[in-house]
C-alpha cells in the first residue's frame, strides 16, 4: 500500500474535516451548532455540507423546533467508514 493510499480528497478542506470530526463523536448536530463550533460563515458551511451530502457522507434532517425551522446533520455509515479510512491513511502518512 502506497504512502498516500486511502487519503480521501473529499475531506481535504478544513471545514469538511471539521464537520466530519464533529459528526463522528456526536449522534447529530444542527446547522447553528456546527457553524458556531467551526467558526465559519453560513454560506461557507452550507456549501461544504452540501458537498458531503452529495457524496452520501452525511444525512440531512429538516424539522421544526418550537415552530422554528431546524436542520440537523448526521454522519451516514458510509461517511463514517470513509472518514475512518481517511484518518487511518493520515496516521500512516505521519508515521504514528
């Protein structure tokens, strides 16, 4: 296996890396929580969430909480597997 085999380019941006890191350790997270935790703009976060959703790595649930719209996100089993493989490849690359 080559040194960079397993590195997934779909996680190459720090925001996508952050989104998946949060969703790996939380059952779900809403848009506002992700935005505040990652300290990014709404538009920037939305574009990266859409990219991960398109890949099938995250699931989106739109609902209402106290009559207000709320969108929350969850890592899919495929997303978790892909992210774990990506982290394993990074660890190999770093020699840890």
